[in-house]
C-alpha cells in the first residue's frame, strides 16, 4: 500500500499548484496534513520527500506534457 501512497503524493505534488506551494513553504506540515487526510507515509518516505529538492515539483507543463496522470 505504501508504494501506492507515494505515487499519489508524487502525482498530487506535480499536478496541484496549491499543494506544491504549501509543500515548498512547509513540507512537514503539508505531509502531516496529507497523512491526516489518509495518505500515510512511513518515516523513511517522509524523510525522502523532505530531502527532495523542492524545484523537482515545479516542473512546467511544457516539460511534462500530458505524461502526468
């Protein structure tokens, strides 16, 4: 189940501009909110998201095209 949740979080970060901005400003609070809403990540997964360069989530639509589902 955890891999599925990681995929959902990645998809949301790539497609939801408000979530991306919240995550860039406060990743811990944003991940806690997602967990509260049922998208629970392991501590290791949370650590990976927090350590990821936030610019990763701001790829433009022109770069990705319609590849994000």
